[in-house]
C-alpha cells in the first residue's frame, strides 16, 4: 500500500496564519477585479451603438431625394445618408422598381429575385 501524502499545510499556527493572511489578500484582489470587470461590462452595454437597421434606402442627391437603391443594413456602400427601413419598406421600394445593391443583394435576402 502506498504511503499517505504529507499534509498540504504546515502544522504550526504561525505559518497557518501567514497563509490565511495571504489568501485573504488574494480574495480581496479577486473580488476587486470581478467588480471592475462588471462595471466595465455595464458601461460598455450602456454605451454600445444600437444595431443597424435590417435594410437601408439610399436617396438621390437631387431636389426630389427619390429612393435610388436598397441595401442591407450592414452594407458599407449604403453611406451615412441612407435611412433605415423595415423589411416591408424595403420590399415596397424594390416592388416600386428601386434598384437593389449589387454587392449586398437585399433582393436575394428578401426572396424577390427575378427568375
């Protein structure tokens, strides 16, 4: 039979007190780090930008500001001036012969491909 392992801690009270102090300090560090991380996460969630709209409708620069292209909400070609639009508004714009972006293909996403 194998011999028992030695005890993991020293037998005398003085060294046990030192270990207890060390572990107490470490526990305080861990709790402080967890609290800091929770505050950081909370701030990040409050200040995170809203998700992009599902679709964007790009308008012309002329006086009429007529819709000229429909994009997915995440398309980089939509530009900052493209207004967010719902799925229904994007479908209506495509049905009204507004061009679909050739890069992000919102017509494919909406299932409106010409066959």
